């Protein structure tokens, strides 16, 4: 979408279907060029000034239709589409997709095997907590994991609510073999911001 106009993805935004398809086609070309088999299909925001409850039905219908279109296109390229709940308490009050429960219900309606849940534990903790149970419950749907400490959104070993050695152990015991994306703001530079990983491996 048009980020300067405040758009943050288009997949659930009524009336923007053509722009969504255009953006998806471009994303597929970029993904092929860099050998990336997964694309995050961003839902987008509740329109400015609209009541969330009033537009929820239209937005879900649009989201389901766009996700089916995307899944079929991505299947031709042997790619996976991802949907990510983003918390609306701190990060983005108007983002449409907020919880893994909402994402799971939508994925079920869409009914395509190459659409998965991108579970960012930062957002999940803020919206719902209960991370162990949520990881176990939604594990079959998970296509990608992202991490950041809560509430500061820094490195996993920075002070905060989450016990990452426990979470990593849980992911291993569940048999997770995918990537874990570090989606946080490092306190220093990037290399310094990955120092926690060396300590974790050594331990």
C-alpha cells in the first residue's frame, strides 16, 4: 500500500483489491529474485475514522477473498503466504489482525494449505500472554516465528517479561524447524545486538 498515506498492507482493506494484487505480483518477483519462499501478506488498517466493529465483517470478507487469490498465485511458485497478528495496544491501534485466534479462524475460512501463521511472540505476549499454550495450540499453523523482548522490543536477553531460553527449548521440543526472525530494535549496532545469541549457544 501507500505507506506515506498511512497504509500498512492491503489484504483486508475493502476497495483496494486491485492494488493488493499489484503489490503481491511485485512481491513475488522480489521473492523469486532473492530465493525467499515465504511472503507476509499484511492485512492493513481499519480505515481512518471507521468503527472497528462496524467494518469488521467487510474487512474479513475482503481478507478471505484476497488470501485465497494470493494462496493460489503463490502455489504456482511453490511459495507460502504468511499472516501476522500485530498488537493494537502498543504498536498499531488500527491494525486489523490482532490475535492468533483471529488469524487461525481466518486461515480456516480460507482453507489453503500454503497459508500459515507468522507468530511474533512480542505481539502475542502483549495481546494474550499464555505463550506456552498458544505455541502448542497454534503450532500446526505456524510458518514463521519472530521474537523481541516485551515491553521494550529489544534483544531477547534485555530486561523484560519473556524467558527466551525456555521458549527456544519449547520450540525445539515441539519440533519447530523453521527460522526465528529477530524483529527487534538492537540497543547498539546489529552485530552487538546479536551478542545474546553467542551466549545462548555457549550455554
